[in-house]
C-alpha cells in the first residue's frame, strides 16, 4: 500500500505551531508529512520532512499528482513570500492564486486542498481566484467553537475574538 502524502503550508516552523503537525504525524503512521515554511524546522523524522521555502517555491519541489492532501491553516491568503503580511491586496491575491493553481497540479486525482481561514479571507480567495478546481468540487464549512479551539493557536485566537473560522475544501 502506497503511503499518502500530506503537505502543510505553514504551521511547521515555530515550535509551538509545529507541535500540532508533529502530533498528527504520530497519530497517522500511514501518512508521510511534508511541511513547507520559510522558518527553520524544529524536527524532522522518517515520515516528516520540511522544505524551507515559501509556499510556491516549496510546492514546485513536489512531483505532480503526488499529494493526497494540502492543508493551510491561517497562512495562505495572509502572507507573502517573506512571511510578512502583504501591504497590497492585489499582490496577495496574485500570490494566493499562483499557490492554489500549483497545488492543483501537485494533488493526486481526488486529492484535497483545505484552507482554514476567516470568512473574509476565504470569500476574497473565491472572488478573485480563477480556479482549476471545478465549482461543484468546492465546499465551505464553518468550524464549531470546539473545532476552532483544537485546531491551532491561530484558529483558537480568532474564535476568542468572536471571528468565525471556516474550512474551504477544494477537491481535484
């Protein structure tokens, strides 16, 4: 049985954030995890490795049709190549579109791109992005307070700020 590959955009460089990914790696022995982050890796193991790069450059290093799942929690749609908030919305939209289009190439058939963000960011992505994903293969679910609390430090922070968190799933 071939191992599935799960790619995490962000959430891997800093120790506090990387613990969530590390926990998932331990709980899922059949999955090989690849993290893409511009920050240094705090751990690497047999089934977990990090590509130190921005999301676009990191995804370019993967084989086409190789990933079962690509996940971005509170990062894609908010940060530029250097890890700072974009000051111009147009540049952010362009970069996000490039990453989504490349993610589509890297996903296996029926692979999933999952983006967890606030509705404002997801709505902007949907409005400005000309996606290769078919419209009928795109869904958005609001996370419950319990799900938001348990996901990452960032989703829990939004929940406490009374900002709702959603998961956008795009299936190839």
